[in-house]
C-alpha cells in the first residue's frame, strides 16, 4: 500500500490507488438508489459529528450509494468503491455491503473524521482508489461476557461501533453464567432480581431491561452487526438456581450466586419443569433477539449431581440412556429441538459435536482437530480456538501485563496468523471465526479495551481478507492504532517489543 494511502484494517480484497482525491464539502450531496436509504443514514450519522457536513440527498449528488442486484458475485457483504476526483461511487448487491463500504470511507478520511465532536479547518479528502472487497468468512464475531462483570448498554453500543469499524458482523453476548444473570425474563423476575447480584469477595450486580436490549439490537442492525444471545444450560446455571432453587437437583437447597471463577458443579435438574423453564426463557429471548442463531451454552457441565440424584437417574433410565452423563446431550437435544421449531439455529460450545444433532452449530474451542471432526460430522462450525482467540489470556509475557487468565500468552501475531482448519470434502461448513473475552479479570471498560485491542483488529484482518501477511498487518497497525486512540480505545501494546503508548499496565493489575 502506498505510504500516502491510509492503512486500512481489515485489508481490502483488491485495492488500486489512483492519482488525485475527492473532497467532501458543504456542497456534497448523496445520490441514493432505491433501498439504500439506511446506508445514507449511517453515512450521515458517522460523519456529521466531526465534519459538520449535512450530506443531503439529491438526485444529482456526487456521492452515490447504489444497490445493484447484478453484483451478486459480491455476496451479502461485499462492495465496490470507486473514488474519483469528481465523484464517489459505492455499490453493492445488498445494503449490508454498502454499510461495510462506509466503514472503509471512514478509514480513508483524515483521522479527525473519527472524532465525536466538530473539527474545523480539516480538508475532508478521500484519496482516489478502486476497491473490490468481499469477506472470506460469513461469521466474524466477538463474544463479550457480561455475566461475570455487567457492562451498561452504553458500553455494548460502543462495542458495536468498534466491531462495525472492523467489519466484524456478530456481537455474541454471554448473558448468563454461574456468576450472574443479565437477561430480563418477565415470567421469572427473580432471575435478575436475585441472579443479577453476587456477593464478595467483590460484590457486583446489574441487569438489562427488555427495552435496552431491543434498542441495542436495532442499533447494531443499522451498522450491519447481528447480536447473538447466549443463555447457558444445563451447566453454568448457579445464578438461575439461586433465584429458583427448585430448578436444581437437591430439593429444598438454597444457593447463592457463585462468587468464584471457574466451573461450578451445581447444574440444572432434568425434571420436566426445568425444560419448561428453559423453553419459556428462550421464547422471551427469541422475541427480543431476531438473530437466526441462539446460543445455549452446553459445555463444562459436571454430572456429579445427576449421578447422585434419584430423579436424574430415573430420567436417564426412562429415556434409555446408558448413564447419567448422557443427560447433557439429551437435555441440549430437547431444548435445541424447541429452537429449531421456532426457525432458529441452536449454537453450543462443544469439542466435536458428538452426541448432538447435525443442525446444531458448534463453537469449537479446545483443539483444531475438534473443528475438523465437527465438520466431518456435518455441523456448521465457528472456530473459537482458545490458543488463538481467547482474549482473557495475557497478550505479552511482560511484567507490565495486567492480571490475566493464567496459562497461555496469546499475542497479536498469534491471533493474526491463526488459520482455522477446514476441509472442502466434509459435510459441515466452516461459518467463520470468533474471538472471546471472558471478563473475570476485565471488570471495566479500560480493562476490556486493553484485553481486546489490538488483538481483535488482528482477527478482523484475517477473517475478512484471509491471507494478509503478518508483516503487512504490522506495518498497517501503527496507523490503525491512531484510529483506536482517536476513538478513545485504551488499547494494549501494538507490538510486544514496543512500550504501551497509553499506560504501563500496572495501573490495571
């Protein structure tokens, strides 16, 4: 990429630099083809705060947003962008492609265009380019755990904005766990009233309203981001059992919301009222979240309580299961069938998908070989390899690194160079890739920023383009780090050998 051309992240599939530039001014109007109005709205929403430009709609505007069904080869998210000295033409087959192209326009403009307040005296120039851009993966996601540490909806909106800038298209919200329940359910108000609060060692509480989540879904959709909810079952259920202990395996037992980090051995029971509860909860979830995929957890489900429970043993025998360990897959199969009946795709954390119906989408996270096996079994698979995409691990081995999940170091280069396994001959389909942030060690926005960036930028670059080299990305990352800083992102070190530009790290340890 020429030195005078802004460094784009993710790297476009095809990019050619041309001489000259186009300047946005008070006279610039937007020509909008039928169906492209949402893109024009986003263009003004994103550019107006810094530029003050009205960008009105006009039939002879020089900034053209065009939907063209003949561009079907660009898919649902691809776009073509031509910037000439006298006009800008952004074309796509679908409006989502126009939304992606608008994010490229933002990155092509001067850095000040990312400001949330009016910046005067700036020439709002776009360099002349020819871009054709199509993503490699259909699913390019980020999971934020708001169960362990609640984050207000303003933080979720900011996260959506950062995902959209990077052309990531899924915000996976981990809404429930042993340590907290954040999803409001009208039929079960104690889920948030009791399950949304945990005691020491550091007391914590919080929950969303239905209106907040509904507004978040609309906000994200306007930016081309789908919000995928996750409700954990049958394990990671301690917060729900604190609210409604009758859903557990020990009659009369009272529990608290779990204050610790790790895997709790209290799980849902397998009696029919529990299944009714889960179906009711998921029906309310589906009413709030229109996403095709709904995540139901599924992993790290200790079976010791079932083995000790006469009711669970009787259920296993009645269902013809060889042992109570098999109740986990039975449970997920029953709940998944309910979602399938509602036209949704159940998603689970799993290794290989063994024991689950083929229509379940699998988030494979332990080992690359598990991804291959899940694909061979016919599952749609999202690669979430923890060694390359779990952002709660430290990103350097520096003594300045904030307290992180013990174990691995997952550096920027590790994230960028990770290649999810696939096999064109398998029955399944690799949907894409996703990064995860479990937040036991990331309670604040500053912690989240430092954990997530620039590693999420690296994942976005690989997930969209597919084959940019590490050295190429590293060369672009400096300029992109300036964008992150302009947006107020307190990111971690852009390079493990260069001091963190924002802070030592000890301030967050």
